[in-house]
């Protein structure tokens, strides 16, 4: 974790972070920058191979990854200004990272981001230190995995104390482990990297967690570099609203404009340009265990998959309000960053791909596990198109044409 006092003037630290824009930096550039401020664990077999970088001080989050090779690009978004400052901020410390663990719910009467009696607004919103500022010690480490264990106590908006133990393993996946999740091999000529986080939440207290007092969920968020040509793709279960409910929840920060969100034939297309603050989510009746994005400027296809228990219907609701249905929340989400108000500074910018576990109704000592996987593919458009059709159910041409604007 960075110290609260920078060892050099902030401007000098920020200049040392990189002489290149974040979008153009290599994996090695990012790792070198991060190592000036925190311990970094790199999984992988060398500069020519796929690798991932994890920072234990920032809750064991995967900061970035690469497919490998000369001048290999870095795929995760890093908050250079915050990291270089060496100073912790109120509300949230958005260091970045392709896979970070949060716990839900964010809003509602069982929120762990708002104190009892506080209103649901930005001034009172506070990310719990457990998943924001507390370092997580390394429990075990190998060439292709690293494990963490951390414990703590959370107090929700209703005043319920929840004692937790979190066990987290990050693994770099090889071809044998990735193929079953991809429905086959990666086409020749495509360079790729795949990693997963296995996250286990245990009730470490003396009382059962119940719906009456509030439940928690495991919540994985991946922060990625935006571009005007990035489109998020979220497959959904098609069908009438009277049976399955609304296709998408886009009310988190106000309705998403029609030129930024399109639902068509079982596919949602959502802008990941980092220019307009907005968020979408899918319910258990609509969500499928996959989502992704395509950045046409970088020729980068990203796919996220996750393990979802069959029949699970209770998911915590993170809307910032007292809720009629606190366990009618979303399974998958995508967030696009942007100014929170006209003229205000955005958090990033970045965009996010997110997945959640069901609500954890756990007796003392019982656990719930959530596995989240991230895949990046780079190569010829024909080969990436074949992967997009197989994994997301759409062609790249359809993705690029789905939303208006600079997406070629």
C-alpha cells in the first residue's frame, strides 16, 4: 500500500509513471510503474508468454495482464494519478485492476457502503476499508497462482454486524484449463491470456446470516481502458417481459440514452467509451454466464465468464434507495465511467465488466464461492470474429455497427 506521504513531489512522481499514454503502454511499463509504489506478484513464464500482475496491498487485485510477446500491450486500467500520489482518498481508492473483489450490496437497507441513518448520496458513500484500503496478506504463491486470506467485520445500513473471512486465489490459465470454458481451442494465430479468481466468503461469526438482517454477496469488477470504438456485449435470455421481467436495469445513474444502449435479439450493446457515466444490470431471469467487449481500435476481444449456481434467484440489490425487494438484484453489470456532473472530473475514465454471486445466507462456518474468469484475445479480425460468434453469439461486424459514432 502506498504511504500517506509521497517521497517526491507529486508532479515528479506522475511524470515518472510513464512517458506514454496509458493506452499505449506495455505490460512491462505498467509493472515497472506499479513496483515503484507497491509489491507486485507476476504470474507467468517470461516476457514472451501470457502474464498477469497482482498487487497484494490492494486486496489481491489483478491490476493488468498481457498476451505476451515483444512490446506486449497491457490490458488493465491503472489510476496513475492515485497510485503515484501515495495518498489515500475518501469514499473510494480506485487504483484500477482487471479483477478486484468487492462485497455487495452497495445500496439499500442492507448496504455496507452507507452507515445507519445516512442518506444514499455521494457525500455519505464509503467503500469499506476491507475491500478498499486494507492489504491482504499472501497465503500461498506459485508460478501460476497466488492465494490470499483476509478477515474483518462489516456493519450494514440496518446496524447488523457481519464477521467475514475471504479466501481468494488468482490463477493464470493454460490452454488445457481454458479450452473447456471456451467451448474448444483458441484459433491459431490468435494471441491470448486467460486468468480466473476463485473467491470464497465464509461466515466467521457466531450467528447465521439471514434475509431479515441482511446478506452479503461476492462481487468481482474488472476495470478496462475505454475507447470511442469499445462496445460492451451482454448476451441475455430473450423472452416476454411478463414472464422474465425487464430486459435490462439501466436506472442506476439515470436512464441510458438510446444511442448508448441497444437491446436486440438476445444481445445488449452498451458503450464503453468512458465518456458518459452510466450502468446496466441483468436479473437472474435474464442473465447468461458470459459477457464481453470489443475494442475495434486495438483489435481486442475481451470475454468474461463466471460460475453461476443453478436455480439461484436471490441476488443482493445495490440500488441507492430503501428497497421493496432487497434480494431482487442483478447478476451481471457493466459500468461506463464519465463525469458525475457537468464539468466534474471522472473517476477514470474506464469501463467495467462485473459479475456477482448469489446472496450468501450462511450459517456460522459455512461458505459460498464465486469464480470469475477473464480472457483477452488479439489477432486477425476473421479469427476474432469466430471467437465472438462462439462465445458471445454475435459477429464483430454486428458489434461495430450496433451503436452510432466512432466505432470502426
